[in-house]
């Protein structure tokens, strides 16, 4: 006697609810594994580079005996270098991920799953945020061996460090979508990220600048990131913390909107 066979049911779409948490988590894990699989290049190398900056500016250029803002120059310098490491690596992670996928032709593997524009932006940016914060933590711990760093305002430190990573991760997503070759990403790095980092008070207090340059520095969002992290470590800030907190949040909201629109419209992603 032959077994009874049930009638075949047509495949039905899965109901994910308001957020496709499984898909979002999968995309995030994929982005994190991208850089943890080569951690010597993505985590160790930035730490060594940042320590070299510290050695050059604090020792070779005679900064060991100076004071800025009532603290030793090395204590003043270290928070700015930590922020530089965070922003550069958060940007590099997301921009390279998207551009490589576009050049290799497998960006469709990211766009085809049932993920909304917001979920795509969050998953990709989340990987960059994680790398930026991990590098910042590694750099901070390494500097702690040579510089007497003490966290005085942990909430300010966490707020500005997270916003720094979010800002550059989103900027990296935007740059990766816009770019069509690695030269374009290099242009964003050389003409946007690096100048904003170096001119934001990383190596000096903006109070020493001429009036015009001091005013210009307050239009640099990186200044508020560095100023906030520096306040978290040494309790000294060149600007108003409330203004800085609002400014970086406003920039991140604007970057999130641009990122969401790029995914929603398929700008330079869909033929």
C-alpha cells in the first residue's frame, strides 16, 4: 500500500515583522568577521601607528616637558590620537567593504536579501562602528602603558567616542557607495578625513590659534569629537560640551539620512 502524499504547498514569504533581526545580525557579523579575520592589519597595525605618532610628538619633538590645559602634553595629546585611530578605521572598514563588493560584482549579495534600507545602513555601519571602537580601546590600553591616562568623565568619553565611530562609519558607507574606484576613496581620505583630523586640535589646543582659525575650528565636527573625548580623560575642553554634543548628534542624523536615501534609491548600486 502506497503512503499517502500530502499536497505540495506553494512557498510563502517569511514574515519578519517590523525589523528583520536575523538578517540584520547576519550582515553585522559578516562585517565584523571581515576585519577580525585579518586583525594584525586592521587592529594591531593602527595601534602601532598611533603609538609612533605619540612617540614622535611627545618625545622627538620635545613635547615631554610641556603642559597644555594644565596637564602634561602627552596626556593632552593621547585622547586626540585615540579619536584619530577611531575615525580612520571606522571609515576604512565601511568604505572598503562596499567598494570591494561593487568592484567584484557581489554587491548584489548584500542588496538581494530582504533587508530594508535602514537595516542595510545599520548592519554595514555597525561593522565600522565596532572596528573603530575596538581600535580605540586597543590604542587606549596601549597608551596607558606609557601615559598616565585616567578617565574622569566616563559618560562624556563613551558618548563622543561612539559618535566618532558612528560618524565615520556612515561617512564610509556614503563614500563607498559614491566611489567607483579606490582613487575616489583615497580622495575622500586625503581631502576630507585627514585634514579634518589634523586641523581639529589633535596635536594642539585651538586656544593658541589666531582668532579666524579658532572660529573656523568650531565648524569642524572632528573638533567636537576630540574635545569631548579629551574632556572625558583629562577634564579639559576648549569648547562647550553641550554645543559639541548637539553638533555631533546633528551631523550623525544628517549622515544617516543621506545613507538611508542612497540605499532606498539605489544610487550607484543598482543598474
